[in-house]
């Protein structure tokens, strides 16, 4: 089991550019979560999917953020246009059946917008 | 809405001493509670979880936590700290699973430092 795989591990981009973060959940997991971690706000849930369908996107900060899950093995989080305040570590996590089992987190993508 | 409060953003203990990390929760429904650990430059790893079975829960690396409903607490303990325990620890509470709310709400984290 390769775990949850995120790419890239680090991303540095200029303000105004489009950024795409990628996630491959564990095979067989039917829930996928995107979290953002900053010093000021801690871990914030952005959006989560069940069976590729977005269930709760109330944490998405604004229209500049969008997330998709075209199939069970891939998800993207896109920021367009990016701003310096988007700098954070973005985590993807997946779980099987219910969150009660606990999530498995990826190693995260550290995004820096300059 | 569910929430957790972690008391103490930084905790330092000597190697071999007791580790106690505090977490209090607020929930309108019987909660499921979790502790996760995050090592530098890594994702979060599940340490243990309470899912309404035994109130004393044992996890990995010698950690355990006790669910106390009367105190709305779920504190994490380890009898003897090891240098490898240095990390950040997060308490989390589930949403209302009866309504299909599968999201976890995390606390602000406690950074544990071990003094040699």
C-alpha cells in the first residue's frame, strides 16, 4: 500500500498564476478530504468527496479555489489566480466507509506564493 | 457544531517523564474522538481513536487516552517519554455521523518537546 500520494511536494509560484495540486487516494477508499494547514488558522477542511461526489465544500475560501475528483483514484485542487495569502501546506486524506476509521493523510504540498 | 480545544500549544517534558496532552471537546451528539501525530514535514498519522466502546483507548507508540464524558475531555498520556515522541499532536472530533457528516474538526495542536 503506497498510501495517499500528493504532488508536487513543494510549489513556488508567482502571485496571479494558476496552481494545481494533485492527490491519489488509497485504492478502495471512498472518501477524500482536502485540508489546509497554516500557523494562524491551523488545519482547515476545504472540501470532501464521497464516491467522487463533492459533499461539503463550505470550507473553500472563495471562488478562486476549485476541486475535482474525476475518478476514484485522482483529485485536484486548483487555485486561480493564486495570492500570497494562499501560502500554506495542503493535505489530502482518504478514508474507507466512514471517518470513524480515521483518515490516512498524504505528506502534503507546501505552497508558497510570492 | 463540534469543536475541540487543546490546552497548551507547547509542552516540554524530560525524557522518561509522564506525557500529558490535554483535549476538551464540545459536541451536540455522542462524539468520536481522535488523536493524530505530525512529525516534521510529514502528514498526520492516527495515534488512537475513541468510538464509544471502551473509554480507555490504547494506541500506537505506547500512548493512551481516556474518554471522560463528565469532564468532556479526551487527554492523551504516555507513562515515559522518549526522544522520538517529539512532534505535534492534534486532537480531533467527528461531525454528526447520523447525518452523514464525515468531516473531522481538528484542534490547534500541541507541540511536544522532549528534554534529554
